[in-house]
C-alpha cells in the first residue's frame, strides 16, 4: 500500500472516512476532524501493524472527541450532586463531572480534593442507571476506600441499581476481552424443546 487511500472504518460504533497517506515520515500520525480521520504513515510499516495502530489511534481520537462534547453538560453535574445528596452527611462534594478518555479500563474515578468525578466516555452510550451507579460507586469511596461489605451496603442504599449495573458492566468488560464473544459456546447436547 503506497500513496493515498480512502475508505470507511467503524470505531466504537462511529463510521469514519479514513484518508491514509504513506510518505517519508518516521511515525504514524492521525487527526480527527468531524468524521474524517487523516493518517500519515511511514512507507516501511507493514499493513497488519498499520491496521492495528490505525484502530488504536482512531479509538482514542473518537473517545477524546466524544468526551469533549459530553463534558459540556451541566445536567450531568446536577445528576452527580443529586446522587451525592443521598450519602450520609457530610455528602461528597461534586464540583464537576468529566468524561475522560484517559480512564482506559476504569469506569470512573473521584477526587475528594477537587470534587471532580471522571468517567469513561463509553458510559455515555450506556443506560442512565449504569452511569448513575458508577458515579455513586466512585463517591462511596470517600467513605470506604475498599470494597468491603460496608461499602456495598452503603452503595446499595444510595443506588438500588448497583448490582444490576455491576452485572451490566461485567458483561460489557467480558464482551470486550473475549475475542469470540459474539459466538455462543457450542454444546454437545441438542437444544431443549
């Protein structure tokens, strides 16, 4: 593959127009503008390696773009403050809620010092009760730094959907890490009538 190539790719449910150009550069560079992902890559890199790098860069840029759009909503801060009000006094303070692409494999974090709740951008596409459960989970760590029985009891009182959301997120995590997760396991038994 040399010169310029244009095609569509889908990343995290978003379809992008990829404009790939091979040229005399040392590193793979990418920028996302709207739905156009412009990539420049060294001529020497293999097609397989380049595809992996493009998918990784595209996912990071899409998540960063989604996170910056979502950060602008005051409703999310109000929702987090409403959740915080359900905790024993003194309730955790919420100054801001941000979707942070840097969350990586974590669903969320909370800084009691700054009052900022950081959430994985993928939560924006999930049901509201999952988002609220993650916010409550992070705020509960102001009272319990571990996942002790007291932590879970408090969390279930503040957020009754805790166990449901936890199961949902475990399923999402499993789906992401199981390469053939879309294919159900085969059984030697015939299906029941």
